[in-house]
């Protein structure tokens, strides 16, 4: 499995724009502290190589959506006839559910490679080209307002 495959989360929220993943990969202490406070975890425990890697943050390794796809031997929810199922509908973060639903539809329609391109494009600042994290309202570099469709 190459690096991009490890970032193609079964829920169809691309790990390449996940704040936890990016904080770990860039060793951004300020972002680690912000996300640690948000999720109730110690910044030092923000360690993740992507949803399909062997290096996951605790709650990602216990994710019912991820585990369901693995058990069903599916690349993701986009391949499942039950989508959106109770695992998605009961996910505790409403914005994430919306990203999962739009991501799974797009991934089903265009395939994983084009879906990754779409995910990266929609979180890339139109002003300066920097890639933001999912949920950001402003570009991390130029501070331009981001317009990300759910």
C-alpha cells in the first residue's frame, strides 16, 4: 500500500486534509495544541499516518466506519449498498457526516484517484495555493477566506 492509499479513508474524508494528520506530519505544535484541546487528547499523542496505516490516533483505530469497511473488505463506504448506514448517521460530528456523504458520492462517481484530486482542490486556497485542513475557514498562509462546499 503506498502513501496515498493510506490516506484514502473508508469514510471518504481524505486524510491528506485532516488536521490531526497534518499536525503530526508537519509537527505543528500550535495546531497540535488546538486540536488536542478540541478532541480532549494530549498534543504529544497526535500521531497518525492515515486511516489505513498501522499508526493511528486512538479514536481512529476504534472508528466503527473504518472497522466496518475493513470487515466487509471494502475500500470504503462508497462501495457499500447500505451507505449511508447507522455508522455514518450516528457519527458524533455533524460537519464530518456532511463531508462523508459528499465525499462518498464523489468517490463513487469518479473513482478514488479523481476523488483525491477533488478533495485536495477544494481545500486549496484560491488566492495563494496553500492547502488548508478540513474545517478551516481561512487559509493557513495568506488568511484569505476559504469557500469549501460540504
